């Protein structure tokens, strides 16, 4: 007899990230992980160099310097900010650990970030998957359907806004309507990992809802626009009572001195921030428009990636003179030419590929190859 894990864990499918290499191809263009094509702030890199001393010393266990920098930039009370190493994932995990028990339910959309299901099952709770609304240009969270899925067993509702991998977003009114329909004992977790890229005027990342209500948490990351994916750093803004709960269960030194100093420098460098926003705002619509010219559906995106739809195998339009134009064959063709996109079959989207906005040169090369594939 061997030790048994608690119920739910063996029902978890392993999370598989985007590929980083192609066997036999020396030089690749990786557009599979929604990484920043701009890279980190020069000020963040200077802070990293300066922080490489005194490594024998423990970091500040409260991450005060980083919390104060985030609070300064976003106009928030640092006491209502919790930071964590490894991006926002561990913060989401802590929330699940703190508020889910066996028999509870967590509501999430069908094509949401896979981590929500993983952390729910890891706590022996039940994930309730809600289908999205599909239009000609978006797969979007259905607010009414999410509310209809809430039961007396519901403890958490997860919303990624914008959502990965669909790229769609809910506006301020839709988010307010979602929250207004929830019981006060249900926690609304807003994962705003891509908030920095959104330019829509009717978007609100979650700060307003957290400020006004006691059952809302917003999570953020430094892995996307700030270009610090390798550093693994995230933060959340929450009511004081929830911060108190999380600070009781987090690790005593859950961010390193390097993370704290580099994160503080990155969030304060607003010139680099706006340069990254400008680059994405320039190339996101160009990629969308150019790929649509091939006849493929490309969903509207508020983030730093696009979701490309290919015909399913055997469907009308999939079979052309050059063979079926499926997502799998497109992926193989792009891989042969050194381009890595993200297959999203694990998200319930087997006929789609997700493409990250890269450098101008990378974007032109990837789009050109997609055009060649469709024209073959």
C-alpha cells in the first residue's frame, strides 16, 4: 500500500506549456508563450545587477519595497497588496487553498486558464465549466450563464479579463453585473494578467470592484508586459481581511530580494511601460488584419496575442489543392520553418492556434508563412 493523495488530484491533467524548441531546427521564433517582444526595462536590468550582492542575506519577508512601488504607481494602499514569486499562479493557488474545501464548487468559463481547474481539483472541490458565447469575431465569457451556474456550493468564481487563450474581455458594466449577481459569500477572482495591454476605454482591470467590495480579488503579473517572465513575480490587490488570510498561509520569504528590487524598478519605469503598449497597439491590429486576408477567422483580441481558427479536419474549406488547411498541419508547416505557435487543444480549441505579438520582423515572418500555407 502506498500513500494516497486527497480526492481530485489524480483527476488533474498535467499542464503543458508552449513549446520552446523544435527538434532539428537551430534558430526558432517562439511566439507561443505571450512573452514580451520588448524585453525588460533597462532600469529593471540595472536593478538586477545592483541586487546581485549580499545574497547570503534573507529578503524582507513582507516585500514592503515592492508593495509600496506597486501602490505608488496604481494609487493603492500597500497594506492591501500581496506579492508572490512564480508569477500570479501561486497567489491563485493560495486563494484556492484558503477558500475551497471538499464538496465546494468553483465556477469558470470553458476556455479559461487551465490553472483554475487544477487548483480547484487540488483542493478536492468541483470545477463547474460554463460555455462561452461565440460570435463571428470573439469567444466571450457569458455573464448570465456564469451567474446561472452559481449554486449554494459555489465558493469562487474565476474570470480572466482579458481571457487567455481567447483574447476577449468583459467591459466595466459586464464585470459589475457579474459581481452584483453573486452572493456576498462567493469570492470573485479577477485574473488581470493582460490588463496592461488593454486600450479599450470601457475596461476596468478590477481595482474599482476590489476597492468597493469585500469579496473581490484582482491578480496581476510581471511576466507579460513587464518582460520579467524568467523572474516569476506576481501580485494581487484584495480587501484587508483577505490579505490577512493570505499572509497567514504564504511562505515567510515568498519573494527574493532580486524579485523585489527588479519588480519595483520595472513598475516605476513608465516610459518602458508605454513603449510596450505602443508596440502591441501597432502590431496586434496588423497581425489580425493580415491573417484575416487569407480567409481564416482571427478573433478580436484585447491582449498581446491572437487566436487563429482553422477549418476542422474533413470540413468544407479544410480541403484545398495543397491538402487540408487544419491547425495541426499549419503548426507542422510553421515548425518546419522555425516558427512556434501555441496549440490550444487542451483548452477545448483543437482547431485553433494562438500567436503572440512578437517583434516587427517576427510578426512579418510568421504572417508571411501563414499566408504561404493557406495559398499552397
